[in-house]
């Protein structure tokens, strides 16, 4: 059972403290919420008053459940060590060595560096926090502030918990065009989602009409773990919250069981004593302290009794639960400090799916940074009244991250040498075209970080070959005169 979706279970688990913050009023669970007419100027939804034929059309959590998910994810990250590792371990691989926004144009590169190191933005320090909250809450939203004189961009972070609704294009349900945010004073603000490279001609009449009502500014909105027809993101911890909590409860249970097993009960037997004598002796006996002397006669016998629960080893149950949580996040068991039955060969193979998942999240972060960086360059050029060719390679923004794992350079160099030898042999035997051979070599060289265009590289090699052949061509020396003393064209004597 997903207990965090049930208000009753939620209150039973956390009591009056946390539940008072996050539990919804009882009426929310049964009463349909309806927006007040005219509350959103410019939001004349064509589907207002209609409901889906089937509940299967719901692709997102309810607003109450979305809020509870976000609060629980933050709570688990802070208090539960297993949940914390599910978030922090990928972050360390992705961002521990930093990142950089790059552009070939020198002026654009200066703009990007200034944007990243702006005293308010400080993305070089804050982006790890943003990436953490993207994993915890499934969403990332920035309000955009622009300097009208220079076009410089600053970002303001919008708490995902304050997002009431995501408005999508009526003609394209997968495209968000607006964000509705509820402020602390209860007032709602409408932000227009920035779509770099798109203008009003990119939308239909209904979307244009909706976007004209978003008058409180522009914003970036990103989400992960969502569906194409969904509007909200989901936490990386959503499916693991219950099991992380159960794992922690099992650990505390083991601690309590261990403490109980360390307790000692003194069993005192008095031979031949009646009940009155036993009661009298019991009233006089005190629990002996450690390192004390106890003296009694042969009628009195003392035995130290420790509890025996005959409980099966719970280590395997803990491991199974832990592996289910780790496996659901594609994290190997030995990455959480448990060696298990893992050797070096199996550990290397087990890391492959994890690296793919980390690469997938790294790609998401790259797209976020490149979209924001591209907008920064575009706005600066727009303010300077410079025409911008979207296809100009010099203005394309790249987010560069270090490799996720250290590569075995020696092994890759050996593989490259073997590939070159095999490809050259295939060309000499006329079993492979030269361009195909160069493509094969380029594929292996790309694992070392070298990108080669096979066609242009082959053209350069053939040009170098022709130049070398011309330089080495044999040239016939001029004929020498028969008589060394006779100089042609000069009359001697």
C-alpha cells in the first residue's frame, strides 16, 4: 500500500507534527475542487466544465498527492540514509567534477561565463542544489529576469510546492506553455514558459490566446519521470518511499532486539522455602551491580538468564529489501557498502546499467543547461540588435561534463592499434572500402574522446599522400658539360 497517499495512514505514522503541515482537510478526499469563475484572466479553457470519460485519462498525481510526495521526498532525503544515497550518489557521479557552458564564439562565451558566475545566479555553486531538487521533486522552475539595457539574464527559483497547475498547448498536450504559481498571500501568478527558438507563429490560436494571459513574467519549466500526456514531474523516490521507511523500521527493530538480548534476568531458587519465606527473601534482594560479591548458603541458587527469541537471521530479509530499493534505482549492492557475492569482474558488469542510467540523467541536465544558455546568448544578441542565425555553429551552446567513469586508456589504446591493423589489412585485401575502414577506426577512437569525421579525414589523408608523392618524385638532373673547363655560352680564349 502506498501509505503516503492515504491521509489517515499519514497521520497515524507521523502524528500531529508533520501531518499538520502536509495532511489535507478530510473534505479534499471526497469533494471535487472547482476553480472560481473568472479567477484566471486569459485562461478561457475550452474544456472547462467537462471531465474525462475514464479515470485512465489522469496521467498526474492529484495536487494534494503531488504536494505530499514532495514533502515526503524531502523528509526521507533528510532522515533516511538509504533514501539519501539514492539521491546523493548519482549527484556525486554527475556533478562532483563540475561542468561548463561553451560556445565557439568568443563574445558568446563571455556572456555565458558572466551568466554562470553572476552574483545572484552563481550556477557554478547552486546547480547541484537545483539538480538535487529536480531528483527529489521531479520539477525545476526558474523565473527569468532580464536587464533591458544589456539583455543580461538572472534566474529566480520557484518552489515546485507552490506550483498549482501546468497549462499545456490545447493542440499539443505534451507542450507546456504556462505555469500557475500560488504565492504565500494566496494570490496566483501566471508565468509564460520560455520555448527557445519558438515564436507566436509556432502555436495555434488557442495557445496564443492563453499565452497572452500570462502577464506575470517568463519562466523555464523542466520535469523528469513524467509521461508525454502528463503535466507534472515525479520524484526519483516516489516508488521507494515506503520501502525505505520499512527498511529503517527493520533496522531499528534489530537494534531493539539486540538490546533485549543483552539484558540479564537473575533467577533465584531457595531450596525448601515456603511462599512466605520466598516473599521475605525477595523483598530483601537487590539486583547485583557489576564487579560485586554475592554471598549465600547452599539453599540459595542464582542463575543468569538471557532471553532467547529463536528468531531467524533477519540479515537476509534486510538484504532483500535493500536490494529491491537499490535495484529499482539501478544502483548495485556493493555501491551501498555491502560486498555481497561480488568480485571485480561481476562488479564491472553490474556497473554497466548504472552508468547508462546516470548518462541518461546527465543528458537531461545537459539539455537544461544548453536551453538556458542558448536563451542567454539569444537575448544578449537581440538587445544588441544583431541578427542571429539559429544554425550558426559558433553560437551553439554546449554543456560539457567530465566522463562519468575513468576509462582504461591502456586497453583502449591497444584496441585502437588492433583496429587500425585489421582495417588496413582489410583495405589491402580489397575487402573493405577506405572510408569504411576510417569509420571503423573513428568509432574506436571516439571511446578515447577523439571525434573523427570519416569522410573529411579520408580526404585529408589522401591529400597528404599526394603531397608526399609529389615531394618524393624523381627529377632528372641537368646534363653536365663534356669538358668541365668549358662553360656553355662563353667563348674561351
